[in-house]
C-alpha cells in the first residue's frame, strides 16, 4: 500500500493564483474533461508564500482545496515560508526541494534539515515528497525517517509518453518509497 498519486499535476505561478476566476475556470475544465477534482494536484511554489499571498491567492487556494483538489507546496526550503502559512493554508503535501536531498546522507546539515522537515510536516498531517532522489543511500535515509514519497532519477529518467505508459502499466507505484 502506498500513497495514491493524483492523475494530473499542475504547477501554478503567482500571477495565475491572483486570477479571481481561477477556481471557477478549473472547475469548468475538470467538468469538461470528466476529471474528478480529487484527481487534480495543484502545485504552488513556496515563493508564492514568501510574497505575502494576497486575499485572492488565499481564496483561490482555499476554493481549490474545498473542491477536493490536492494542494502541494513545491520546492519547500527554497524560500522563507512561515510556519503560520504552513498552519493556515489548506495544504496536503510538502515537497522537499532537491537541494536538501542531494547531499544526503553525507552532509549532517542536509540530513538534519530533511529529517526535521519530515517530522514537522507529519506533525501538521501533511504528506512529504522528497524531490531529486538519485541514490539508494538517499532512498534508505528517507525511508528510515518516514518520508512518504520520493521522486527522482533513482526511479526513472524523463521518458517519452509511450515509455511512461509502459512503465505505469508495469508498476503499481512509481513514486512510492519502497520498503527496505
């Protein structure tokens, strides 16, 4: 058993999140394509939170969450997102930036930060995704510290659509951190 991965992930820039009609537009597009909102993962960069999100951004994030979309904070650790923002936003996932993962397990600072972020996210009832996992040592460290999902070259390099389809049909979980 692993964490279910949404069917579609979309990255949103600050400018897009400032569009007052964003949630309605997404609801319309989901209906148009027959996609359930719980199959949509909305990724927002941590820098959106460092720009002091305005009311429109906050309302859009809340509306998308209320629709059932999964809200992911991407590249966590690269900005200065406050703990208040982490607590107040309807987040489901924190994605630890690859720069914190690349030096695991050989850099004490990197391992300390990664394990602290994993613990904090779990205390906030969030799923943790580690980006940029490239080695077995990184995978093992993340597994030992309770990271929920890992993604990176250890699992697969970028693939053409046909190869990705084949990979998905042949594996049950592509991004899950496999047990040791």
